[in-house]
């Protein structure tokens, strides 16, 4: 019994901050060559598979896709995957849907298609979100981007405190008025770092919110097979501890004092270890603006990944009062902030010893 307690304690000490999760699809791994030989329908199928790598809050994947006709699909919201306690206004729900819509477009582009999106939703409770049409542009197949989207995952670990790729990041962000780079030496960085930890502490000690978090954690292989939620590795547990987690951990583990304290301690460690932060704002808080902002994050995420720059979503400060209100004053940003991202680089001789990748699970 004591050994089991120690295992859970150690596991939770390395659990990271997790709100949005972006991982490669665990589905069909056919190559782009088979897509090119099999024709347009096979191409659409490959696009849909690749698009599943979109980021979503707690890996809830609150979308479904329905074929309307050849080359035309409807994207619908799934209310059952709305995190009502953490996200009562459906802010992150809509950001997740926006990320998925953008990923559909990026996947189409990667296979030489064009994806045109028509937004249908006007209200946060609308279930019909958008219609997307794929056009065969016979464009160049971007093998590098396809490989990246199939294999990459959000790295939730220590980053270097110096960027090392500042010029590349500056070029990626140049001219975008909705994206703000916060250097770790700026006073506002300290506020966001401290506020994120405090908001995290408040959130994990809210029983209703913590219980909702438990709904999106996998406690067995059967849970993982559903393709939704956070696996042990997505929680930053090393692969060799996953089997033991499935044998020993349960919902009570997530509600325990040691899990909650461990989550807050890891949050503090991660927030200290990055080169800075990126804030992404939206024009307003309308449905269309939130969908657009989610898409902006998704495209920036892949562009940064391709350049060897890591982004990690840490949005608790945007979910808890009084920190979300105070953020407006501290940053002086007039438009609503929708994403707070840790930014940095990893790898090489100075890579941190706790470099743990996230295992990917996605719905079919």
C-alpha cells in the first residue's frame, strides 16, 4: 500500500500544466504517395486523418465531421465534450473548434488541396459550426509538414531560458497585431508566471473542476482506446510508468491532496523555465472571433514546430478570477487575451533531463 502511495506521489510530481493538447493522429499512417495514387476520395480521407492532430482543451476534441457530398463536409460541435466547470462560457470549446477548422485547411494544403471554410455558427450553443469544401489544386505535396503533423506533439516540459531562435520567432510574429511576445525579463512576465501558479492552485482545489479534469484522464487501456482525454504520457509521465499508472491510479488519485499539490508544484517549475510567453488576442469575444483565434494559434503552433520552437498552452490564468481580470491591467492589452503560451527551445547538449514526450491519442 505504501509503495502504491509513493508511486502516485512520484507520478504527480512530474505531472505538467495541461489545458490544450496538440498531438499527432494515432490513425492511418499511409504515406502521401498512396494518397496521390488512390485519387481524390482517398486524398480527402488522408486530410481528415491528418486534421485530427489539432489542439483541444484537455484533449476533449469537441468536434465531429459529417460528409455532405463529395468534397464537402460539415463540422459540428459535440456538447458532451464541453468542460462546463472550467469553461462555462465555451471560450476554450470554441477555440478548440477553431483550431480544428484551421487544421483541416492546413492538412488540405499539405496534400496539395485547398480547403475553403464557411462559418455557420453565430451563437456559442450552435452545433452546426462550419462547412468545408476541398478543391483539388494539384498543388505540391508538403512532405515535411505532413510528417510533422503525423509525429509531433506538444512538449510540456522545461524549456531553455534563452530563446536561441529569436530572429526566427520575430519573423514568424512580424506584422501580427493579435500576437504579443513577452520576454522573461519584462515585469509582466513575473505577473503571468505568479498568477498562473496561483490560478492553478485555486483551480485544482475546486472539487467540481478537479472532478471534471478527472473525466478527461485515462485510467486504463480501455479509456485510452476511446481516443479522448489525457494519457499518462500526455500528463508527462515517462512511458515506463504508464502501465503501473493504469494498474494503480483512479479518480480518487486525481482528487487526492498529493495530486493537487504536485500539479501546482510542476506548474511553478514550468513557468520558471521558458524563454518567455506569447499572448494571442482576438478582436472580441464573439463566436467568429474565437474560432478565428483558435485557428491562428494552430497555424502558429505548426510554423513554430517547423522552426524548432516549442509552444505550450497554460491558460489557467485566463480561467480564474481575479487573475484573468487583473491580466488586462498588467498587460495593458485592450483586446481580450485568449491564449497564454510558454515559448522556448529544447534539445542538444543542454536538454533538460526530464524531457518527456506526449503520447498521442485521437478519435478515429
